[in-house]
């Protein structure tokens, strides 16, 4: 069996390491991207070497923690796209959609 592509492994290490994706400025985009990648990989966790991220569980926790009384999602800096709760909420709901199939 062939191992993972070196470029993919490098990208995954960056995602999980100190230079990880998500600087807090676009939590909606982060949730959407993690959901797409997780579903494409068919996994609820991202792994690279010894690093692991339970993207579905951690993302769901962010959504629940950031949920406002009116049901919208607000997290982090409220500038740019994040200032529009409809977009951030839609991305959060997308993440909560069907988990990765095993």
C-alpha cells in the first residue's frame, strides 16, 4: 500500500501545527473548510504524525459555544465576513450536517 502524498502530509501538518488554519478572523470559512476536508477524507479526525484534531467534535463545540439567543452564530472578531451572522451561522450549520462516512 502506498503512503500519503508528501505534499498532502505537509499541508496536514501545517493545518494541525502552530501555523494552523484559522486565525480567528473567519470562523465561518474555517468551519466550512474543515467540514469539506473531513467529509472528503471520510474521517472525523485529521491526523499528521503525532498530531490529531477531532474536527467534527471541536467544530460542533465552537458552534454551540458561539450560538446567540436568536440562534445565530457569533465568534471571534466581528469584522469582515464574520460581522455577518447569517454567513457564519450558515457555515456552522454546514459543519453540523452529515459527519464523515466511515
